[in-house]
């Protein structure tokens, strides 16, 4: 038997390769099928959405009844946001706390006109409401004492004017109260700064109350100096 007879004939590899190419699609063919699907997908045609918007869209696609149920909490958050921003003043681009304090001036005159009992009841109500809403705002913004929350500045101004000397002792007391309170609320000296750094809705309100007490003390000193030196007093402004 010759050596050529012992040699095992190997299959024609070129024929196998050609048959494999005919059976299995190439990567380009697969890519050609996948890409059109990606282009036709609804998500690619839409603009990038925020987390809340995409969540609402997903809920509506899954179950329309769930989206109707979510409208209730969304409306309540919108109402609470209007209150803790004092009608949207907390969204001012510059000095939102100052604008929140300014809102306290007409409220102060309204409560003075209503009488001290109405003032006291409203004062306590605003404190409790601000405490509650500060907690809600902290959960909503994921930030302690966000600058958009200005109901605490409103409460602080009412605290100043509740305890401060009135116009017969200190001319234009409501202006003094506004300026001096904002000064101490911004710089937050000593204990006020420490209280401001404690997380929680109660301390959001308390740091403004402390700033108001310091401002009130300064106003009484000013009133005493005016009385001592007998500076002329202006008529009461109400």
C-alpha cells in the first residue's frame, strides 16, 4: 500500500467556509437589522425628559388610573410650595429671604388692625404651619433650609414687630424691624448660626426667631436712646 493511500483526505475547508457564510448572517447584517429598530423606537424621537416627567409618562402608559391618583399629591405639593415660598417670592433670583420679609409688612399692619388677639393667634398658626411646611420642603428639595423656603422670614418679621417698641417710642418701627432683622438673619451671629445648622423644620423657624429677638433688643436700645436724648418723634404710622 502506498503512502498516498494511507493519507486521509481532509474536507474542503473553502467549501465549508462558503457554506457557513451563506447560513450565518454577518455582523453587518445583524447591525443593519438592529439599527432601524433603534431608530424607530419612540424613546429616541423624544427629547430628554426630567426624572419626574419620565415617571409620570411611564405611569400613564402602564395604567391611566394610576396617573389620575397621582394628581392629588401633586396638587397638594403645589399648594404647599405656594405657601412656603409665600406666593412664589421664594423663587426670586436675588435675595428671596428679603422679599419674604417684605411680605410680612402688609400682613403686620393687617394683624395690628385686627387686634392683638388676632395677631397672637395668627402668629402661632404661622409658626406651626411653617414648622410643618419646612419639613415638607426639606423632603421635596432634599436640602435643609432651602433658600426658596421664606415662610420662616415672614414669621421672623412678625416676631420682631410683636415684641418691638411701637411708633410712639421708635419712629417708623416697621422699617427698623425690617432692616435690623434682615441684618441679623443674614449674618447669623453666634447661637443663631448654630441653630441654623441643625436639621429639622423646627430649627428652620427657630433661627429666625432668635434673629428676631436680637433685632428686637436692638430696637429697644434705639428707642431708649431716642427717649433719653429727647429726639423728636414722628406720628404713629398705621
